[in-house]
C-alpha cells in the first residue's frame, strides 16, 4: 500500500515537473520568437530608413547637379551672350543711351548673381565660411535687409567635405530666402561656432515668426531638414507668432 502511495507521489511530482518544464519551454520559445520577431522588424525598419535616406541623398544630389548645370549655363552662355550684345550695340550705335547700357549692365550683373547662387564658387576655393560671408553680403546688398555675419569657428569649416559644406550653404541660403519672402524682418544674424568636432550655425531673424507646428509641414522646412538629414546634422527651430525665429544647426564631424 505504501509502495503504491509512493509511486503515486512520484508520478504526481514527475507530472508537475514535466508540466513545469513544458510550460517553461513554451514561455522560453514564445519569448525567443517575440525577440526574433522584434529584431527582424527592427532590421526591416533600419533597412527602410537606409533606403529612404539613400533616396533622399540621391534626390538632393540630383537637385545640386541640376543647379550647377543651370548656374554654368547662365554664367557661360547667357552671361557671354549679354556681354556680346552690349559690345555689339556699342559698335553699331556708338552713342547708345546711357540708360540702355546701364540696363544691360544690370541684367549682366543680375545673371552673374543668380549663377553664383546656383553654383557658389567660393566653397571649393575658399571653404564654407567665406562662401557664407559672400552670400550674406550679396543678399544684404540686393534686399536692403541688415545681415550680420560672424565666424568664430576655427579650422573645421575649411576641412569639411564639399558635399557637407554645400548642404550647409544651401540650408542657410534657403533660410535667408524664406526670411526675405515671409518674415518681414529688418535684421538677420548668421553665426558660426566650433566646439571640438562639432560645427554650430545659429541663424536668427527679428521677423514676424511662425507656428512651428504648422510651418514644420511646409516644403521650405522640409527641404532644410532633408538636407541636414543627408549629412547627419540636426537642427533645433524656435519660433512663434511675432517672436522672430532662431534656428540652431549642429554638424558633428565623423
């Protein structure tokens, strides 16, 4: 009788142990399955992000190449044609009205300015800092808006890869255009600073500002964020209605 009870106890214990082991195995395989599922999902998300970033980089590169082409065409072809036209008019009509000459000279100057905006020569020759300074001076001259530019960075702007320098240049160019079009600002500041391997560009204006929740969905800020995303840079935008605008761009050298 006692042996039968002992056998029953053993069977119950073994059954409980087996049930416990089975339950543990089920839980283990479920957790392992979920972990593999999430890892696979995370890998797919990373691949999708890389794919989107590659598409974005290709789009930005295509835009830049098209701008370069148009800039070269304006400078080399249209600019040359206008200069030839001016000389031709002087030869055919020696006493050409000065106003006509001034108008042609103004068109030639404007074409040159546009070609330089599309194809900034200063970046490859002198680096980002000098190119931005020239950009600010030209836009201030054309628009009449006061633009204060300061460069407190060290050597980092000169050693930036050309693609990075061009992207940062385009971002500041876009910000200046947006301010002139929409902000009714009378003062713009562009400041460049360096902290170890980080380049900081602070852009501010005293315009009418905007609601970042609404403007953040616009094409202007989308293009800016897209360009910065391609070069792994970040930006912090602070603005409000009638509060001006402040944008802090940070690029970390890798």
